[in-house]
């Protein structure tokens, strides 16, 4: 330790000759040439310590044994290690992990990228899915990436972390989230979706449709848009879906025949499906084509939950009312 001359003296650390070897759990032994490291200030002229000294003393006082941080801090480590040793203590175990990058392969930034966990929570991402995905960034749990924390925790070793920057892939995170949603019980799914549902929606009706949309959800926030037709006074018609489906030559007569058949059929999903299969016979259509006009008439679009289960939950009167309105428009 060296003091500068005169009042307001600064305290400097005199770097010794030779090399400093940082033993890093991720990168192995990293050697630094001390000749390129300048003598550095520890205490300013006004008596306040610089961060480097404060950081080391703070870690010592807390009994820190392991330091895991981003690779960008590796160049600072030789100085910190020298101070640890100069103060008579063995330095902690170092581990410098790769940074996370975005699609442009630039380091994730809170000013540019979405990095706050609260943002993902508010968009309907599950905590368990986020934890699972984050664990796969820069490290692999094996062939099966979808694993609970308890299993990954047992397998994780810093020595196995990759050296290359890890790409934060939102599409992959969303796929993980969809997988975790599909693993929820119906009761847990209904409870998890509740914050995203309008207050006026019938929760019992949503609980009925929930098992049928579980395979279609990638985030909890998707739920309202998938089932809104069940809670609206009328279906909101997507005109592109209408034009594509209702412009076929069979749409109008098939819809008329289905309305007639559905007037007397037992109102269950299985019976509704069987009835439509009878109706579509003369039209020589596959079920997907035959149910399209019915789906658009009732839901307003060409995609959504299983049609016959949705019809059963909606009820005969409302479903037929919408189908007749669509037929009248045709």
C-alpha cells in the first residue's frame, strides 16, 4: 500500500511484478500479466474508499465464499483478488458466466429490451416456466429441457456452463410457458387465468370451457381472446374469416340443414358432432370443412376451441340464434 505525498493524500495499491492467476469455475485458470495493470487507488484524497475496496471489505464482512457474475467483470477480478490477499484472506471462488443477448446478438439492456420479470408476469408467463427457461440459458439440463427446479438444481454445475453468450429467445420461452400451462390442473388453470378475465364474465362458464382451450394457450393472457364469443351478446365477425368460409357454394344450404337438425338433437358435444356428420354426408365434405360455416356463425372466426364442446356450453337457444343470423346474412 502506498500513500501519495502532501495533504489530501490518496491511498494506492502497488501492483506486484509477475502474473495473477484467477481460478474461474466456468473458464478455468485465467492468467493476467501484472505489468499491464496500473497501480490503482483504494482511498480518495477526501478519505472515502473507492468501490473496489468497499466491495471487497463488504464481501469479507458478509462471509462471501462464491462470486458468480457476468463475464464483463472478469477484467476487474485481478485487482479484487490482490486486495483480498493483501488483507490476509483467501479470495472467493470466482465464476464468470456469459451474458444474455437479444435477437441482434446485443447484450440485453433494460433501456432497450424487456428484462423485468414483472413484465412477463403481467403478460401471462408462469413463474415455473420462466425459471425453467432461464436455467437453460448457457447451460443444458440434458436431453429433456422441460424439468422442474428441484431436478435441475441437482444437476447444475458451474463447470458445465457454456462460454458463448446465451440468446434470450422469446419464442422458446413462450413454448416453455405453453407446456407449463398444459400441465396445470383445470382448477389451477382457471385460477391462474382469472386476473386476465373481465370482471363481468361468468367464472362457472369459463371453468367449463377451460379444459378445452388449455392446449391452445401459450400465455394466460391469451385466454380471453380464445373464449370471448361465449361471453358477448353477439359474435364479433372477423370479415376475412367470413369471406373465406361463407363464400363457398355449400355454406348457405349446409348451415340451413344444420339449423334444422340442431333444433331437435340432444344438446351434447357428441350428439352435435354426430348430427353434423349426418348433415354433411350429401355434401361429400370432411368434418373440418363442414363445421367451418357453423364455427364462423357462432364464434365469428375460423379458429378457436373445439366447436362441439363450445356449442354445448353456449346452449341451444343462443347457438341457433347466431346460426340463423348468419344464414339470414347469407
